[in-house]
C-alpha cells in the first residue's frame, strides 16, 4: 500500500496464484529492472514472452513476478494495467512511443526563478503531464532570487489555469508549508 497498491491492482493480480508475487518497478537499467516487493527489492529480467510482444515495464509499473522453481530467481511475466503513463517517441522508424514512467498521480513541474522561468516551456510540460493522465503542480524554486515573488506566479498564471502554482525558497523556507 505504501507503494500505491490499490484494489484495482489487486483485482488485476487476482488471476495469479502460486509462485507469483506483485511488485513495483523502481528502476530500469538496460536489461534488468529493480522491483520493490513486500519481501524487499529484487533485480530481475523479463520473460521471453514479454520481449516477443515488445512489452517492457517502465518505472512505476506494477508487475507480476514469477519465482522460478528450485531457485531464488524471479522474472517479470506480466505488467498490470497502467493508470497513467509518460511516453516519448522511440528511436528508429517504427514511430511507436516508448513508455518512460507509469502510474504517477501527481507530477511536479519545477522551474527556477530568474532567467530559467519561461511560461511557454511550462506550458509544454503541462501538455505532457495532461496527456499522461496525472495531475500537475508547478513549483517555482529559488523564489528568494526575485524582488517580487508574487510576480513570478503572475508570469505563469496565463498558462496554468486551475493548476496549483507554488513559489518556494529552500533558503528562507517560504512555500514549504504550502507544498
């Protein structure tokens, strides 16, 4: 439950019994995945069937692990349905999207005050977050660098209707309570 396990995931996992265990992907390296389970973290690969289908788990995915008989080795054999996902165009001519993260409820878009503050860039990030299905929150960091922190929010408001915008300063502690 600490990792976001819900009844919907439990229902999707209920078709598995025996040597199967649910987990959540914490890290993907080239050919292995670090998966968090109730029994601890494991590093594992994926089944040949998933590879053949071109289904690769992303960070945040809830997966089904199968414990191989007679060993301590586990393998990812299925990916449970995703609630949200971030994609990017994959390399090559296939034109398919690659999932880079899944099942995020809230996404913080962090930008710094000063020359880095750019409403159009924030707007592009917002479109990506909205397309993922997650809820965005905009954080303007280093607000102490501005003479007028309220003006920082005003610069972002035209592209952020209805989205929380929080000015933060680690130096002064402003905005931390709101966050």
